[in-house]
């Protein structure tokens, strides 16, 4: 399925990979930044309502969960160490607190991670995406 996005004013297109990824992390269309990238949960919209970009081409697969688990592990390590130093806290309570915090962190990080990965794939022209403004304007797909 080819990428049939509508032409945009170059001022609307992101100027760098970082700005495209930031739009994706915020849950906005990485191309125009004007509308939502996701419908419900982790499912991206088929096409952007503003610029017509086809988002069904993405193949984020297991990379967003990997990012979420990696960040959660690094954030939770000092928390678990701190909880372990509290002698009056029973082990079951420590485990319960750690599991709830880890689950909440993964859930909070997963959607922004997926948006960022989709934006990076679009910027690099992977998986059938035409790529960022420079590639589109130069006619290189």
C-alpha cells in the first residue's frame, strides 16, 4: 500500500527527527502535528484527518514494549533498593508496591514509546513510508 499523503506547507512539516519523534511521543501526527496519532489504546489511526498520512504502514512490533520495560527497570531499581532498606516493611508489601509501580510505569510509557517509534520509522522512510520533508521535496522515496 503506497504512502499517499497530501502535500503540506513545509512550515508544518517537522524540521528534525527529534521534532517528529516528539510529536509521536505526544500522541500527535508526526507529519503535521495537527491531530491524534492513536484512536484507542495503542491502535494508530489509519490515516491522519488533516494531512492524509497513512499510518497503517508502521511496523513498531516489539520495540515500544522493549523501550517501556528498559525505562521501567532503570526507574524502578532505585525504588526497589529504597524499599528494601525499610526494615519495618514486610516483604509482601514491598513486592506489592513494586509490582503496582512497575505496572503503572509500563502502562504510562508504552503509548508514548509506540508513537515515537512510529514517528522514527516515518522520518527514516522505513516500512513503505515516504519519509520526512527532505525526501518528499526531493522526490526520493
